[in-house]
C-alpha cells in the first residue's frame, strides 16, 4: 500500500483519475458510470445530481480500494461479545474514534480476550455500511500494546483455570516411589529426551521406559501432546508420565500454554510431571501438573530415585531394625529378671497363707462373739420396754370407756343446745304466724282462692270467703266503697 496520508487518500477519492478508474476493484464495476461522470470536465459535473445511494456506493468502492489492509492503534471502547461469537467495539484516541467489528472466524485465533480500556493494534480493511452511510474497520488480527499477545493470553488463561480449580492442591496425585513403567511424551529427536534417558540409565535401570512421540513446537503441537497424554491413559500401562521439552522462547514453549493441554493433564488418571524449558520458564502445564520439574533432567531425577539412595535407605532401615530388636530383647530380659525376683518358694508361700488364714479365723471368731453379745443386749433392752399384751388391752379398754363416756356427755350437751334453739325458733315463728293475728280480731277475705288486698280486686255480688281464727264465713258483696 502506498504511504499516503489520509488527506491524500480523500483527495484521490474526490478527484479520480483515469488510472484510478482502470484499477478499480470488481466490487466497484456497478459505479463505473458515476466515476466516469465525476471525471468529466467541471462544468459537466456540476449539472449531474447524485442520489444518496450513489454517493455511499462510490465512497464504499473508493474506501475499500484504498484502505484494504491497514494497521490502526487505539483504545478499545464499548466492547461487546455477541452471542453469535462476533466482537463489536470502538477504537478511540484522544480526539476521535472508529467503529470496529471482528468476526468469529478471526477472533477465534486470538490468544487473549479483548476488554474495554485495552490498548491494541488491529489490522483489517475499512468498509462502508451503505444503508447508514457509516464506515468501520473489519479486523482480521489484533495484538495488545505493551505486554505481548502471548503473555496476555497466558495471564488470562492462568486466571481462568485457577478459578475453575485446576491448580488446587487437592487435585494433585501422588507420584509413585518406584515406578515400574515410565511414559515420556515429548519429541523423540529433541535434546530433552536425551537428558531424561541419560539420567534414568544412570540412576534407575530397572524401570521400563516408553517414548510417546509428539511435536512440541509449532502449529498442531498442542494437539499432538494431548493425543499422547490420552493414548497413555487409554493404554493404562504407565505408573507416571513425563510431559515436556527443552528450553526456548515463549513462542517455542507455547503449546504447553494451550488450554487443551492443560485440560488433558487435569483429566489424566496417571500422575504427570511437567518438565518444560529451564528453571525460570513457567507454563500453564506446570500449574496443572501433579509435579513441576524445573528441567527435563530434574524430572528424571524426581521420578527415579538412584540405586545408591535406595540402598542407603535400605541399610538405614536394617540398622534401625537391628537396634529395635536388640532394645526389645534387652527390655524383655530385664522384665524376666524382675519377675524372677518376685517369684518365691511355693512351700514358703503356703506357710504364709496358712498363717494368714489362722489370723483371719481368729479375727472372725472375735468379731462374731462381739456381734452376738451386742444383739443379746439389744434384745434384753427391747424386752424391758415391751409390755404384757393383757395390760395393754386393759389400758386400751379403759381408754375406750372413758372416750365413750365423754362422747355421750358431749352428745347430750349438743342435743340440749339444739333443742333450746328449736324452741326459740318455734316461738318466734308462732309470734309471726297469721293465725295469731286472726286471734286478735282480724280476718282474711278470699275470692276464688286469692286473698283480697284491695276493693279493686272484687265487684258487686262477688262471693267472698272470710277466714277467722276459729273458722270461715261466706258473704256476698252488696256494695263497695273506695277510700277517699
């Protein structure tokens, strides 16, 4: 692309030349007549009236021709990852911004996740969206400014897997102490495999070693490492796996930073030692693996203890066993000696027991005599306190007779008192009796068995019954007079 400034490009767009028309892309063929018309003399062009669609189409053809591949540096703004997989965002600097789109097919190759506020460089083509007359850049690649894309991808994937728990210590499997069969997933032609084999041949010749070849650098290397790990797990022959390669740049080691390799290591039921690069090199595989060795040689030293170390450990255990047995025997001897000292002549033991038996018999006899004497004395005391049943019956009979006499006297007294109260009540009732009143000359008149209380209760010719203290009279009302 020519090194024209944006002003020069727009000049070319508005003032096309015959050479520009001849070099137009196929997409602009439909605008040929418009370009030809714009290349006419000035007085003829002034008479031409363009539609909005014509102008947008002409601009689209010219912009896409002159900006088919450009690099733009700016800050990501309003980033949105659509459900379709496409990325929509804006690129801005201190003075302006441009809309940007990165389709799924291109963003799938990114090794990091774009975010708003991230400064990036994108490569793509400028295009015009004719229905709205707006332009944007279709991004085909993207790199972060500052930290490299690979380092950014490394940090993002590391944080993602950490949050998922792939680095958690509880998921780490223990390495076998003396593995019988060791698998190695690496390049069969690299220096790393020679280092591993040299260490194993020197330190641990008894183990069977199988190399599972895999490319460890370049495109497709991650897939081959994954296939090697999965093959080892399907064969189910190995006690431990070494996965790694020699040193190199971050690009050389990148297949061990791929997510598919990390997940394959995590899913492996065989313990895996990560042996990638040098001691200062760290990859995602190192964090997921059950053990991280700083170098391939160190991995071989970890997985295979040297014969001399094992022999020394066996000798140390043998010496500890001998010392333990010796101490055990000495303690048992001392215990037997102590028991022998405690053991006495059975005849002497019987004599001691006979003396003890006599002593206990004598003490028992004395205790029984004392107990019997105390009981006899207690019986005698109780007999002294105990009275004759006949005397007790006579006493109780006298008490009953006395109680009966007192009860009869009390009953007689209460009966007399009750009789006096009844006589007094009768006298009071007799004094209040209506018959007593009738005896003093009063009478009571009844009409139809009802006492007459007022002259209003009877009428003329009513038959009345008059009760006196000694009988009754029957009379008829001749007349009645009301009290004035």
